[in-house]
């Protein structure tokens, strides 16, 4: 003969499994897109709008590996920064850029100056683009930056 405790525990487990199954299939009422769904729906370049975020000329101090009177103590990187967003976010990004341009520019300069010289010499500037994309999130509001483009990058010795 089964005790009432065993039946109660089995019923509790059954309700727990049913509740979990319901929550996973219903998505818990959330409209958020999972990272996997977002990756599967990445927009093509043709679907994106490019927003110009300005031209930058940034001097960067360099620590020489061997002291020399003719070694460069600074390099300068010059580039034009663009952000690619979906069309519905274009006006948000443009408005936020106009409103917060000074702080955004200071942020870009700080991120660039804190990037290692090896990463700045990378032709694709992958590390710099990643750091910039992460640092620009607070400035763009609801607009999600899909891609960062650095046009005409030039690193010069000073």
C-alpha cells in the first residue's frame, strides 16, 4: 500500500515538469530574441544603413623597446568611423550622435589610445572595432550597431 506522501511527491513532480514544459514552450512571455535566433537572422549588408560617426586623428604615445634618440615616441592613427544599423534605428543613432557627440568622440579616442600598437597595425583592425562596438552601446540607445567600419585607416610615425 502506497503512502499519501509518495502520491503527493509524485503529483508535485508532475506539476513541476508540466510547468517547466509550459514555460519553455511559451517563452515565459518574453519577446526577446535568443542569441541563437539573433545569429540565425543576421542582416545582410544590403539591409543596413551606414551612419557617419566622424573623422579622427589620434596621437598615441609608444613605449620604445630600446631607447634611441631617433625612435618615434608617438604614432598617429587617422580614420573615419561608420556604424551600420538597421533602417529603423537610423534616426535614433543620428539623434544620439548629435546629442552626445563630444562624449562619444572622447570615448572613441580613449578606446583607440588604449589599444595596443600591434592591434592598431592589424590591417583589419578587428580588436579596435570590437572594443569600439562595445564602448558605443551606451551612446546609441535602443539602436543596435550591427557593424563598425573604419574607413581609410592610416598609422603614421610622428
